C-alpha cells in the first residue's frame, strides 16, 4: 500500500507536467489517437514508477529524472513544433511541478502532518501519504487553473514568435530539473524529510531560488520573442518603405531623352530619408529629395505622409513655392510629435532644359541634368 500510494503521489507530478504540455503545444494527431496514447504512456510511466520505488522507497531517480524524460518524450512524439520548443515546454512544465511539489506540497505537509498526528515514525506512512496526495491535487489544480487562465496564451504567443529558435533556452530548465534531483538525493541521504527541522526552511529557500530563476527565464524568453517579432515586422516595414519609392529602372524606358537612377540606404531598418521622381505632364519631370527629422518608425510614417502630399500637390504649371507652403500647412496641422521635413524639389522641362526648384531647409543639392537635343 505504501509503495502504491507513494508511486501515485510522485506520478501526479508527471500528470501535471503532461497537462501543462498538452494545453500549450498543438497536438499532432486527432483526439481518438491522443487519448489512447496518453493512457498507454501514463500506465507505463506509473508501472515503472512503482517498480522503481519497490526497489528503493527513498530513491527518486525515476520519480524526478525518469518521469521528466517521459513528459519530454510525450511532447516530442505527440505534439507539433520544433524539437527545441517542445523540449522547452516539457522541461518547463517539469520545473513547475517540481517547484510546486517541494515549495507548496512538501512544505505544507511538513507544517501540518506532524501537528495532525499523521507522521509517527516516517513520512512514508499511509495517513501522511493520503494527506500528501490531497495536497498535491489541490495545489496542482490551482496552479493549472492559473496557468490555463492567465499564462498559457502568453506562453503560446512567445513560442510562435520564436518559431523554433528556443534551443538557447532549453539548457536552463534542463539544468533546473537535474538540480532538483541532486538536491533531493542530498536531502534523502541526510534524512531531511517532512517533519524534520531542516526540511521546511531548506526547501522553501531552494524553491524561492528556482521561482526567481523561472521568472527571469520566462522574462528573458518573452523579451527575446518580442525582439524577434519586432525585427520581423521591421523587416517587412523596410520592404514596404523601399517599394514605396521608385525602384524600377530604367524608370522611363519609353523616354530616350532622359535616364535617372536613385537608391536609399536608411541608417536603421526604416528611416525618414526619401526621394521621388515622376512626370508632372508629358514634358516636365519632377525630382524630390527630402529628409524627415529623427529616425526609425516615426520618421518613416511621417515620410509617407510628406512624400504623398508633395506628389499630390505638384501640378502642371503650379509654382513650387506655393506647393511647399500648402504641404507645410497640412503637415503642421496634425503633427503632435513636432517632426519636420527638409525637402528639395525640382521640375525639369525636358524640351528646353530649364529647371525650376524650391528648397525647404535642405542642404543645397547638386543635380547634374543632361538633356539630349
């Protein structure tokens, strides 16, 4: 009876870890396959746990390392995703159940089992084991509810963002699980069990350290995922910004009298520098070179507005000074960030070679123009 109850108590940790894994990862197979597979793995794991403790009741090698390996194997076989994310989730689930077991379950048993008279000679007694199982069920249920309700979506979003780039983070929960096993071996060999003086302060301190480690690990992975997500979004933004500028050359293949080329290399992924050229009418070519104050996304957004306004207001025969005055008024009307644009625009008459231009605070550009007669 003692071996059966203790094996079941330890096995509950693996069940908890498997549930955390199951609600976090995406299943590879339909429920009619997953449920029997779960049941088969669970039965095998429990039988192996029972045999392990029937040999030595105080040896938690399989109870910690073996069952953690079972949860990792289950995650690898039954769920989708890159091996690193499946292993990270499974090991993190095992870390959570180990911390919960020793920080909440073990310490609660240490505080109350003796006072309730459940421990007489050894913690491995039926009344105490039943009490310990009840504690585990309650604690695991509360933690699972909290995880499912508040943390799961963030964890899944983090994993999706990293998209198989979690190999760097796997080592931390792996070392933590092994560390828990080493601590357990040390306490068992030195007779530190529930009811002994050192059990409560020792495991409380150790678990607090692991809780802090887990929080720092989660924080690190979370910010890494956000950084990768931002990098991916900025890469898309770079492509969008580049595509908004004239980038197909030759720009006017049907016009033999002119040839024009331009390029832009922003200091960051996106920036405020921009250029433009377009035909105002059949005989006039407009050229724009400009720079938005600042860099990054705000400057890029302001650049889109400025470029669009300049092009829309440049009309045949219209004075360029009036164009810039009107564009300036429109930009100032909704400019809460106090950004500004320095810009130069020139309009070349392709028949006569005459160029008119306006300069709004920009460095005086040198614009060599060659007009074929």
